[in-house]
C-alpha cells in the first residue's frame, strides 16, 4: 500500500557532532552586486579604496526594495570578477583584498539599553533596512519589508526547524548563539508590537531546547516559549511551522501576517540582534561541506564573501573516483544544482553538498499516487507534469501549480524516479511568461 512520505534520512548525525572550523581569513572576499531578487546593483567605492568591516560598499536594487552591501573585512578594493552565486547564477562581484586587521567602521558602535528602549517601529524598520538583513532561511527576502506590513501581529515565530537533510547551519548557530537569538526575537517583537514569541525546534534535539530555554530566562519580561515541533519533513515550511507552533492554519498563498503571525528564521533574528544592538550587518555564516564526493566533510564558520574553493581544499578536496561530481548549493531536497565550484558564501548560503553521480533510469509513471499522497499542499504532480508537456497554461492554473513549495517530496517518493520537482519549477516559470 502506498503511504504518505513524511520522514526522510536527514544525514545530520555525524555532521552535528563535528567541530566548527573558524576560517575567517580568506585572502580575497567577493560581494555580489546583483542576485536572484535584485537584478541591478552598483558599488559606491572605487579601486584602491580602503574599506572597513561593516562599511557600505554598494547597493542591490530589486525594483520595489533595495539591499545595501557591506564589507565583512577591512582591506582594499581591487576590482570586479564574475563568480557563481548560491542561486546558480553567475554574477558580478566586488573584490576586497583582506588585510586581516578587521578594522571596524566608525558606525559600528553598540546601542545602550536606554537607546533601544526609545526606538519606535519606524526606527526599527530603518535600522534593519540599513543593515541589509534578509531572510537567512534561504528566501533572501528583505526583512524590513516584513516589518513595514500594516497587519496587526500578535505572535513572532523563530523558525529553528531546519528540516532539510545535511543542513546544520541553524543547529550550530542555536548552540553557540542562543542568547543572541532570543534577544533578537525580543527586538522583532518590539518592532511588530507582538505580545508573544515562540522559538520552534525539532523534538529530537533536546540540546537545542535546553540552551534556548536557558537563554529565555534572561528575558522574563517577554512572553517567550520554546516549542518542540515534529521531526517530519517539511516541518520547516512556514505554514507547517505555524500550525505546529500555534495551531493556526494559514491557507497556502495567504500571508501569515493576515492571521496575526510573523515568522523569521533563527539566523535572521541573530542578524536582528547584530543590527539593533551592535549596529552591525551580518558578517559571518556557518557553512558546511558534506557528501560522499568530498574527502573529509567539515563544518565552518566563515566571513560572508569567502570563496568555497578555499573550504573544499580544507576539506581534503574531492574523492578520487571516476564518478562525475554533483554539486548542490543548499539541501538535497530544495537546493540548486551547480555547474561549477567557483562559488562564494553569501548571507543565504548554508552548505555545499558534493556527491558522486549515480546513473538513475527514469521509468514511465505507474500511477501509484505516492506523489499525491506525499505532497504537503495537496497537488497532483503527475497531472501537472502532463499539462506542462502539453503547454496548457489554463490546466496548470486550474491544478494550482503555483502552490508548489518545491519541497522535493514528489521526486523523492516516486518509484519511477521521475524528476517531478524540476518539472514543477519549469511549469511555474512557464505560466509567468
């Protein structure tokens, strides 16, 4: 009997027990002036100019929003070069040669508690906008835009579920920065006028619950709860997290704020702390390299802008097999396949997975409906695939293809090994043309 698939191998057991290597001294750092959300951008520095940590060096433009770019090291601007972005795009990058002195920009001065107490909602919006903070769970959506929403929000949820296999960036961040995450949560609550804060973590990680619970006790003036949620996939999906943490059911396609809830990734809330308390943008990121195609999988803490090739070398390089290497930026379920390892660590980067390619034969659909049973948004992936083959936009709209969250479960569960998730992506792009 075909059953709904909700539990998948997570590949995290060995990863989460490995130490973190602090590699903060890359020779050159690369800062994209464009990305997937911002097709235009420009620098505000010139070749040879000396820049400091936290200094504004450019701006990306997304049409209805902007994202400032900050240097994560001190050193000299030495030009531009094209590099691979985590989205799979090749983008122009501003290059800074690291002088390894890490001189802070004069603007990076901590606020006092009295100054923070006096901040208004408008102040918080401007602070977060100036910091360039965006959704660090992978969305990259500007955080200040969420803060500008007019809906009344009663609950802020810190999403620490990180349900994708292999990924342990948020896991390590919570272990090492729990107090700062909670502090960032209190600032987000103030900014949105929310009375309740919830941090959602998986039940199977009691160690995360413990460090967060200990941190919570330093902020007893705020109504904050550490909530254990399910271990299933995709529990980290915003709608599923909200339901498990609050009982509130947000229909697919609706904004959580319409139901009084706002969700931020735990890394984003850590960024909230840095922006509000320390007047600092995000400068570092936990990043892992794993998979059977790498000699020695490793966990790193790196400066944003670090070339991933440096980390591959520190991980021993690729395994010496005849198999072609498959490179995935992000998780194996929702990540992006890459054509090159000429990649840089951006704010939304979490990992590089290196696999030995295994030839898989795709077979005809056997109409088992495993993809239908497993779809968290109740779609019919095979029907969508057929409509896409016929280039039938009306049918694709009727079948609700835009509701697809690209979680990868349809491809994972398919006994015929049909690439359904990629077809969903292509169909979504097709109906937008």
